[in-house]
C-alpha cells in the first residue's frame, strides 16, 4: 500500500541531523565542566527537561527555549554564568537556523505528494516554533505533548496524529530519531518507520528494527520521493 502521509518527530529529527538534543548538550557540557562526571551532566539535562515540562510555556521562540534548556542545566550544576548560557544557546540556535533552511526545502517538496504532520514531546510552544521557522504552510497538523496531555512513548500520541491525517496506519510513514519514542510505537501501530540515526542519548542494542535507517535529509528524500513509495 502506498504512503499518503508522513509524521515527523521534531526535536533531534528535524532540528538537528538525527542527533538527540540530550547528547548534543552532553557534549557541550563535557567541554564546559570537564571536572564533572558524565552521569552528573546527564542528570542536569534530565532535570532541565523535567523543569521545562513542569513549569509549562515560558518561551515562544526556539532561541528562548534553547536558552532555558542551557540555563537550567547550568543551574543544576551550580553554575550561574548567564552570559555563557546565552552564548551556548546562540551557537545551537544558529546551527538550527541553518538546518531549517534544508528542512523547509524538503517539506516543500514532500507537501506536493503527502500530508505532513509533526508529533513532538514539547513544552506548549511547538506551533509558535513551526511558525518561527516558516514550516506551518507545509503541515496538516502539529501535536505538542504538553497541550495534548499525552507524551511519547505512549502510542496514543501517534494514534491521535494518524486519526487526524485520515489515513490507515499502513499508509503513513513515521520519521524519528528515537527508537523508544518514535520507531517502536510506529511499528506497534502498523506504520512504516524511518529511523533517523545520529548521535544517540543511549546506544541501541542492535536488535531494533525499522523499515528504513537513514543518516541525512538526502537519505530521507531518496526514500520518500522515489516513484515506488
């Protein structure tokens, strides 16, 4: 059965090259805090994510979101260098801006053939960020876990998106960087799955399965825009 819709994860899948943001922050914090253990640095990331979810929407733009993510990690590590947090957030933001130029081109081309949606564990500002990067014009739906009240890896968040697209699960491809949050639920629902593998938060066991494994937007384009898909 041919694919009629594509559902994307956002963080790590669209706004980086398949790299989990926890892993990106971990690499940066290792540079900033070489005296701290990796376990401590990872704990700071987990603390910052839980705080963002708990406190709800405090940022509209992605740049503001990145700043809070970095600042909260610094605070968790007992460091209050606000200026440095701003610098790091801006570095990540500029990387994302460049990435989004490629993403817009891809979504523009895909929208000629598919209905497209974004499904993300986010903080209540996913719509604003899609507007910030001029993605909304290509999207049929966005689902933000903070607004829906359901978070990945619960398959229900994907089930809601499938229903909104209006196609059968087997007519939908799910694209994500997380096996646990994106690919495993997609497999369980009967969707096609495309695993975007970059820098991972935790190494895969080697037993995970997906219909396709990719490492770039060019790989994704080759799959989704080929005549037989």
